[in-house]
């Protein structure tokens, strides 16, 4: 879809003005989802009217996660404690504009991207297009909801522990966290610099691949069709609900797979947490944390209590885990896991502390490893009845992740 839009604009078959008006109308029609926190109608219309009809993303309407700075737009990161205006475009936004994309506004984030549910924001929770009583997941909540609702074909998100892939899976879209450093974090409010990635959310794997190529200026090399797909057997990664289990086992039965064991789950998970916490605490030092959402306040206070010795040990352990994961990915084309262990929980499931802890454990369990090891990971929707379900592909490099995800998507088409 993205490639076809850009080709149509460049050829004169599609009008950027019309594309923008349609996206603005779709955003207005979907206001109840709370996916778009700021709609820059005037700016988008002007950009469309002045468009040169050039670029690999010519005329493509895009939403940008609100922790990413956009010149002249509100820069609040979903927080009542922050009320700034973007002074410049983040590098990824500058790249979007340089290849012809049109930024129509800002998408909802869990406050400061420090949460996986998408329920904590100065303007309230983001709602799942498949059932507005249910959460989108986070923290790139609005990006996933907007793509799923058809507001835009491309949204830019960030991913520190699963924040692109979790909401993509719960909303039924593609979410790609490319390898660390593929897309620049310059101008993105940091959560944890060791783990932060910028990613894309789209409706298809082909769109994700096209967007990455457009934003990096490099074509991904071709890979052979994967024939050895590693399927995770660690019990923590397959502790899924019956709905996830049914879709997962059906999908796996149609693919060429071998069983693999990932690095110890508990060690990997806690290593990532011990990196993320102190870095997040440092990034928020001196800010008005008492004005943050209650769950984010609590998370930051817990983060500040992690001693330096644990952080230093985590950095050393991360290198070991990364080496082990790379060795495994040398032996298979990619590793497959369920993206999330449950379908989208009700928004009110986080109203109690016990409920919040249960939901966070279900959402975060399978996505954190790829941030720790910095390998690319992509989630694709699985055929399922009812709420969306995602399959995660982890690979050694971006092109292998995309090629594998594309092949699986084709093989699972019904």
C-alpha cells in the first residue's frame, strides 16, 4: 500500500491534498480511540499543497509517536508534567519529510514510553479498534491503533522492551523493531539508551520493508527462503492463554520448524530490567515525577533503587546473552515465538495493582530479549477468530527478519 501510494503521487494519479484530507477525516471519525493526541491539520494541508510529488514516501500520511520531537508541535510525551513545543525535527522525522511523507500529527504513548499497556497518558487510555473496552498495549499505543483503524498506513513508534511489537500484536498489525541503530534516536525522549529502538508500524510486512528502505536509503539484501525456523520451547515463552495457543500451534504446524531453546528467560528478563531501570531513572532525574501517572511514578522509584553494582553486572551479562543469541541465530534462519501471551486485556484490568502486575507480565514476557540483544524483531498477525494474535520473528539481521516474516505471512494466508 505505501509503495503504491508513493508511486501514484509521483505519477500524478494520486493527489497529496486528497490523501491528507482523507487521513484527517479518518482521524476525526476515530477520535473515540484516543490514538491521535494532536492532529496538525493546518500543517499537513500546507505540506500537501506544497508537495513536490517526489520521494520514496511521496504523499504518504504518517503519524509520529509523541515522545519524538516534531518542530512546532506539542512535545509532551503523554505527561501532564511536560508542556513543551518541539524546537526541531527529530532525525527520523527529518528523514520522513526528506522522502516526501506528510506528518499529520502525533500518536498516543504510555507516559514517557514507560509502560506496556497504553493506559497511562495525560489524555487517558488508548482504545483498541477491535474492541474499545480493551487496551492497545504500549507504549506505541496510538501508532498501532491508528494503523489498525486505517487512519494512516504508516506510523513511527519506539521500542525499549516491546513497545512497537506489543501494541502491533494486540491491534492486529505489523510492528517492526529493526536492529539497534537502524533508525536514529536523535530527538527521541530517551527511556533507556542501551535498549531504545525506533520502529515502524504498518499493515503488511512489505510496507514495513519499504518504509525501512525509504528511511535508511539502503536496500535490504535478498535472503533465501527460510527452511530452518527455530520454535521456542522455553516454558516461559509458551505460557499462553488458550486463544493464543490455538492460533500459535496451528500456525507452527504449517511451517518448517525445529525446536530451539533461547537463553535463560529469567536471566535475560532481569538483565534487561537492570539496564533499563537505572538509565530511566537518570533520564528523569530532576523532573517533576510526583506529577507523573501513578504507575510510572512507581516504576521510576523502583528503578532508582537498583544499585550501580547490579547495573554494571547487567551490562556484562548482556554481552554474554547477546553472544549466545547470535550463535543460535547462526544455526537457524530465525526464531519464532508468540509475540504476546494473551489477547488484548480489558482496560480496567489495570485498575488494581495485582491486575496491573498480571497484565504487564503477560504483555512483556516475550519481547524484552530482542531489545537486550539488539537483534531485529517483527510481529505479524496470525489467522485467528476474535481478537488479534501476533507471531514474533527474531533474526540475525533486518533483511532476514523481513524475508522470514514475509514468507510466513504468505504461507499462513487463508
